[in-house]
C-alpha cells in the first residue's frame, strides 16, 4: 500500500473500513505494575486480584486494547499503564527537604537540564504547613534547598497559619499559593530572588489547589472548586503581569474536569498541569477523593474538558494506594511524584513515584488545520527509539480495536514526541477520532499510551 500523506490521515482514518482481524498477543498489566503476555483476552491469572487492562499490539493493523471486566475499574477508556510498581520516593521526601512532612511537590524545567522546585512542608520545630523552594537535577540527584530550610525566597508567603500548595509559572517568576485566608499570587525579578508583591487571586471564590498553566499561549489558572455535589477542577485565564492593576484576576472561568459520576468517586482535586517542551499545557494530573475518604491518582488527556462537545475525555485511573490519600503531585513528562498521606500512620510519609505513558487529546476545526498531540514517556527509559500512532474509530470498552491508519516512528526528544498532522477542510463536525500511541525503547520494550481523542469542531 502506498504511504499516505499527512493531510489525508485524518480523513482516511474516519472513513476507511476495518482491517482484517489478525492474531494478537495481549499484554495484561495490573495496576501494581505486574505484567505478562496472554493470547486469550481474559487476563485470567490477574482476574479478581486487581484492576487491570489488556493492551494489544497488532503488528499489521496497529494498536488495540481490551479492558477486562473487573468491577474495580473506574476509568473511562484505556488509561496510561504504569511502567513499574509505584514506589516510595525518598529522594524528594521529608529528610531530603529538611522537613518533618511533605504535603505537596511541584517542578518546572530550569532550561539547563534541571528543575526549579516548590513544595509545601512542615518544617522542623513547627506544626503548620509552609511553602519552600529548591533546585533539583532530576531523578538520581538530591534537591538543594534555597536557604537552610528552603524559605529564602518564600518569606513573603509565610504566615502563622497554613499554606497548602505552591505553584510556579514556566519561568519560575510568578507563584501562586492557597492559604486558609484565600489564594494569592506573587512574583519576582528572577527565578533566584525572593517572591514579593503578594496579591489576592480574584475571581475564583473559595477555590483552592491553585496552579498555573498555559493554554493556546495564554496564562491560565487551575483550581479545585468545592460544591454540594462534589468538587470539580476549574480553569480560567489569569493576568500574570504584576505591573497591571488586574494582576491575579481570573476571567472566563470554566470546568476543566467535571464533578465525577464515577462509582465511588466524590470529587476531583490537586490539578497539576502537564506541559510540553514549549511550555504549553497538554494534559493534567489530578486526584480523586473516594467515598471511603482515600484519594487515588488520575490522568486527564486534556487541560480543559470544555473544548470538547462530543468526545468523552474523562480522567484515566492511574493508581489506588489503598486507604492512603494521594494528592498534590509534581510531574515531568511521564513521571509523577504524589504526596502521600499514610492512613495507617495518620501522617504524611515519603511521596509516591508513578511512571506512565500519556497521550494528549485535542480538537481541530472543520475548516482544517494543524493537529498536534504530545506523547510523553516516563523518565529513565533506555534510549526511546520512537513513538508510533494509531488512528481509528472502532472502539470496545473505550479502547481502539480496529485502527485504520498507523504512522511513525515519530522521534522522541527528551522523553517527548510531538506529532503534528495537517487536517484537510470539510471534515464532518462532531466526528471523533480515537488515537493510541506505542513507544519503543532501545531494549525493544513496548509501552502503550492511554486512548486519546481528536474531535472535529465548528
């Protein structure tokens, strides 16, 4: 078959007939990271022992997947599978940050291969939560605090009360933090100078869990919005120009992740933007509070559900840590580190590291244009060789079973592949294209992504 040009891919994927069925092997993966191959799509050895999904790589027609009928499954569609068993991450734990407890973590790249970090901790000799900053070289390195206890740059944000979550913009010059007295915004001249000019954030009511991101080049604020039917995650444009009288004002507030209808989930919280290499927010990490008062980790393939009218871009389940309360994560590419409240100990322990392979969802106008999706692999993979994409419309259990077009390999740079295609004009409004990706590393290990969506808008 001749190679398709990029402008035809979306049209062909929407209109092409199903390829003939081919023999496949199923890679059955439990949420605890244990995986094995099985030819029959039952995952029988894992059934009734954990929540799990079966991902299929069909070498002739692309990727497919099958979700086993485990009653504990709570996600819509196929999630990003975990690369390995989640683990306690002492590298960014309390002892590494010279603290008694760590309740939140956040990082942004520093442009030199490392990160500017932010955290909320209980410092030695204190009982309240305070924001701190640090520098970090990435996994395998120790964080370096800004000052003896990390408060050299955050003194203007510290009060006698609790501060719960500290976030930074991509340049590490603007900061947001929520407190018992309301959420505030601050700025500084450089990433290595004290924060100041502290102002209240306007337009979010009693919102909390504030974090900064960028959507279509505009600075946005994410926050958790409490409500009688459970909390949702909101997003709105925010003015980050400290010289403007509207500094910290949020406009056009809208629902980014709607109040849950998942069984056992009573609300969403802890939004954390997942940015691409250019600083555009492509997806979100968050957490779901459950009816047993624990909290689980989730991935959302879009930072703004309101962009979609037809596609059901729902949160994908990542990890349930039993009775513990996972919340307030940092994320870089496909590696997340969640703060972890240990229910048994009644206190925060060391955070939990989760490695996953996420693929973003997007929209395209019916008049055509460029469609860009970002696939992000976890840190520490052995020299990723490339990412392949499968586009299809036939689904079972929310997962692709009959891909129409496969493309790749697309190059991976810094654990990220950015895939841009040109959509022709005249695509039917409301059409939804399901997309799944597979990553191949130097050891020929295969990692499948979540199923994402491309929706044709007006």
